[in-house]
C-alpha cells in the first residue's frame, strides 16, 4: 500500500501531505478544485505520467523485486523531482522513468484508461482455472505438468531447428572444421614447446661466445697447484679453494656438454618450428588455447558426422512431447469447459450489480499451443467487443473481472487508482460500483475520485480537495461530521438542505 504522499509545487498545489490507510480512499471536492491534478501527481511519483512537480514522493510498503538491483528498505520511497528536467528515484537511487514505472506496475494499476491487461487471455484463463480447481483439484497438477512439458518441448524444438539449419550448410561446416583440425594437427604442438625452443634459440645465439669464454677461463686450472702450495706456506687451510675450484670445473664441464649437444640441432629447423608455433599463438593467444580449440573442433566434427542420427532422435523426442502436450491440453480444456458456464454466470452476477448487460464467454481451441494449452477466451458485452465498449462500460466490466479474481488473491495485493469511475452514472449505478469497490478494498488499497454521494460514503478514508481565495489547491482528511457535510454538498450543492443532510447521514451509517 501507499502509506504517505508528499507533493510540492505542482500546478495549483503549493504543498500537500497525505497519510493513507488501507482499503477504499475517496477524494471529493468541487469541480476544478484539483482532484485530478492530485491523482496525476501520485501517478507521476511512479513514472506513470509526466512529472512536472518540484517534488512528488510516495512511501510504499510493497517489496521491490531484487532483480532490479535496488535494495529494499522497511518503507520504499518512490520519488519524482523536477529542477531543469524531471528525474526519478527509488530509495534515493536514480532510475529511469521507464524502469520506475515498470517496477511500480507490478503493484499499481491505473483504471482510468482502456488498459486491456485484465482481459488478456492468460489472465482470464487463470481466473477460470482457479475456479475450476475448486471443483477439480487435479487441474493444478495438469497445469504444472503442461507448463513443465511445454518448456521442455520449446527447448527441444529450438534445438532441432538449430540442427536442421546447420544441416543445410553441414558440408561446408565439415570441410572447414576438418581444415581447422588438420592445420593444428599438422603442426602437432606440445604444451611448453614454444618456451623450450625459445630457450634453445637463445642459447644457440650465444653458443660460440660461451664456449670460447670457457676455453679461455679454463686456464685458471693451470695455477691450481701453485695456489694450494702458497696457501700451505702461509699456514692457511686450502679446503675452501679446492671446493671452489671443483665447483667451477663442474659448471664449466656441464656448460660445455650442454652447448656441445647444440651441435646436433639444426638452427633452421628451430626457427621454422618457432615460426609455425608463433602463428598458432597469434591466432589463438597461446599454444594451450590452440589445443583447446583443436579438441572443440574435433567434437564439432563428430557432431556433424552424427547429425542425421541427432535429427532423427530429436524429431522423435519432439513428436513425443507434442503428443503429451496435446493430451494435457485436451484434459485441461475439458475441465475448463465444465466450469465456463459457472464463470460466465458469476461474472454476470457482477455485471447485473453494475447495471451492465450480460456478458458472453466463448472458448475456442487455437492451432498454436502455449504453456496455457490451446484455449482462447473471448468476452463480449451484449455482442459488443471490448474495443467498441464505452469507457464507462469497459471500466465497470474490469471491476467485475477484478472482483472475481480478488477471491483468489492474498491481502495487500496492490493499489488501484480510479479517476471518476462513477461519472455520469445514476444513483443506483453509482451504488453498485461502490459496493464492488468496497469488496475489492478487502484485497486492494483503492484511490478513487468521486462526484457521487454513494461511492463517497463507502470510503474508509475521505479526503476533501478545495481551493482558497488565492486559487491555491489544498487537501485535508475529513472526519465523520465533515464527511456528512461534504456528502450533503454533493447531493444538494453549496446550499445544503436538511433533506440532503439526513440522506448523507443514512449513507454514511
């Protein structure tokens, strides 16, 4: 629900602070006092209308889907601010107008315009299925199985189509894949080989200098005896010198042997091999990545070679899933058909209350199956399609659908905003709308502008919108006697009669 709304500098309003309760919240006041402006300001805080207020801020209790990347607070605050341009915030985090309205649309409906979402096939079927479940609980199990099977069917069908598309170019793909495999296998690279060859190349480049240096430096060993003799004459131990000379001799011998072995290596072969490996590194980033690519291409080639078998196997699986879908959809259709007359009867009980003609429901099976089966529901009002209904008829029919749907909703299902839904209705028609809204108010928080005493009297909370002598709009919450006076004003005008007061008291009671 919306707990609080704050408005600053919007058209005829300088400032307004409203604290809201649950249930049916009614706004009334003289024509032109600013009721629609106020409703539009509330909508603008959620990005549903153009934001022209300096500040429009709504504090709500509903939780935001974490997938939007916005952290929930105990009370979430939706806000529109305008300086040079309008900007939108949720919990002080900047969001686009598109995203703030998308987030809010999960919790808030504006019934002023012809929004067909309540009459969408999936929504009507959901209501019908919920009612049918009361008679046949197995319908839930059938629906779950149908949706699970449909998801798998779509996945396998997509997989099959992908392979069929590949089949058309499989000859070229096989040829290209075999070429890619041969290109790497002809080089036959090994992990670490490139680094080893680079080390050999480095050693080859300095081989002559190293061997020449070892030969010249080996002359030190001719003086080994003289050094040992001199140390003994000095009375010094010669052990450290002997160890050093032996270690040096070992290093020279090892180096001579290692560089001597390079005589057997063909420099041209090393350079050619390095060039081939460098080309692989350039193409794939590293020898390891080239080897991974090779394995991937080998798997692809095996897949292309087995494609006919895969196609046949997938075709059989898709046909099997399609048959299962058809069986489940037919079972679901039969159960729905049994409940359809009751659903139509209950809808007509509401349309009768709302002074509408009877509606007709017709269910047909389409050629395309979905996660909801084959069924498509058509709804007409005395043979008039939804698109050709008047706004008043359309919105009252929406109320009838919402009233039935509300039976299966949890409390605090969201917020409904209605702008003068009882305009141009008779007293009886207005009372019928009021009664339906009163019932819906058990599940929704409802904001409604009304010029009729019947609906106004049903409100659990009543706000009065008026203008002062400076043409500035204000809004205040009315208490019991103030409500009676306002309803009497609606009935008889500014000159309130005793009869109007008495009637207003009866309505409130």
